[in-house]
């Protein structure tokens, strides 16, 4: 994240946080140059602090793989004032239990249109793809590109598969996909180019909930294979019909 404006914050974190402006209404906090569990843990700890931050002038924040971008009103608070205020809230970050990752299970009916392709692409059977995909514990590194979409780290390289050359015009909510070395779940219906290997009956994003997104940055996710009948029952319960 190199920048001629990049500086360091001398605060009590395992690694130094670097910062630089993005235009005149945002500050980017950089926690490292490569994706790792350690870096993501730092991002998550700082996000936990910012969630309850009632700093005048702060509009919103957007966590990503190795950065957090804080948007602010420059008429209310200056760049330097924001840095000073931020430094204050992160001074006492520690290994408190509240920062421990939350484990969540996502049931999946492995029936995706691209399951056979992913198997063929990697020289595996469909059953092997399902077993490999559902074996690890994944970490949510980032939420985006649409509301509630979790980018999960930890995909086994044996089932890594390139994106589709021509994206689909619509992928339904709950679709579980693979793109390169990543896996994720579509929370809403949207166009997309990920290889779809299954579907989850859970409603991952719902504006009526206090926290609309079922998954949050830092969560640990396990995929649990289910049958079609279980999928139908769980989807009816999740969506309330």
C-alpha cells in the first residue's frame, strides 16, 4: 500500500499501522502488505473498537483484507484530528475474549451447476470436491462486493478454479461459489462469475435484522453438507415461509 503520504501510528498493536489519505474525505489504515490471519486479526480488533466509536464527523468505515477505510466530514473534523482521536480508541486493544473469532456453520446442498466442472478442472470426482470444500475452517477476511458477501480465506488449493470466462447474468441468493483461491456465498441475487458448487438455505443478508449480515469479518465458517430435503426445510424456516 505504498504512498508518499504514508506514515506510521505508534500505537499498541502487534504491528505498526500505516495510514494515508484517500482524497480529502477518507483515511486508509493499512495493517500489512500481504493477507494473513495475523493481519486480519488486527483489522478485526480495530473494527471492534470503531463499531462503538461515537466520533463526530466520522461517516462510515469499510474493512477490507488488510485495510480499513474511514470516511469523514472534513468540515467537522480534520485529517490530523481524526488520527489523534483514532489513536486514543485503540490504545487499550488486547487479547480480550471479546475479540475471539465466532464460529458459524453454513449448511450447503452441493448441487451447483459448476460442481462437475470444478471436479473435472481439478481432476477430481464431485464427491471429492464436496469433501475437500466442506473439510476446512474458513475465515471471513472481507465483506463486499455486494452487501453481506463474505470473502473466505482457507480454500484448499486442490479445488481452486478460475472464474467463469462469461459471468452469469443472475446468481441466486445462497449460491456457494469458488473463484481462484477463494470461496464465498452470494447473499443476494446478483450477476457473478464464480463457479457455483452448491446452495445454502440460510438467509445471509436481511435488512430487517439488527445486524443485516449473518457473517462478519473475522468469523470462522464451516460448510456442512446437507440433503435436498434438509435444504428445503431449512430454507423454509430461514425465509419464514
